[in-house]
């Protein structure tokens, strides 16, 4: 449903899945994506943070999404932390060089 951009439907299904078994990082990750699609970044931040805390290889992208939320909030310290973590876990990302440039610019400002 998230991939089909049916974010409201996805949110409902994912909330039910989390209620049934709240230990799945992937459900929290996709809930975060759905909430971003619904323009609810505060709730997305909480869901993605939970996904990262639970961990696993399936939620590497959650770090990138958290970095983007923090960038939008001008929270440079946390943006750097999340983007660095994303690149550590996925050093060959297609936009890795661009992300490294963003991180370098943010570090200059601090």
C-alpha cells in the first residue's frame, strides 16, 4: 500500500500489524513512510526512530529518512548523525556523494 501511495490505507493496516506484534521493525519503517506521505513528520519521526531502535538490515533506509526529517527541521546535529549512519550501512548508495557533500556543508555551519 505504501508503494502504491495509498498512505491512509497503509497507515491503518500497519497500525493494526503493530498492535498485533509491536516488535517488527519493518512495520514501523513502512508506517514512517506512510506518515511522511500523509505529511505527518512528527509521527513519522517516532515510527522511524522505533524502527531504528529495533534494528535490522531491512530498516537501513530509515536512517536516511530520519536524516531528511532532521534536515527539514534544521536539526543539523541529528541530520549528520542519521546520514552518517545511513552511509556507514550503505556506502554505495546511488546518491552517496551528494549525501557526503550535504554532511560536509552541515559540519561547516556547526
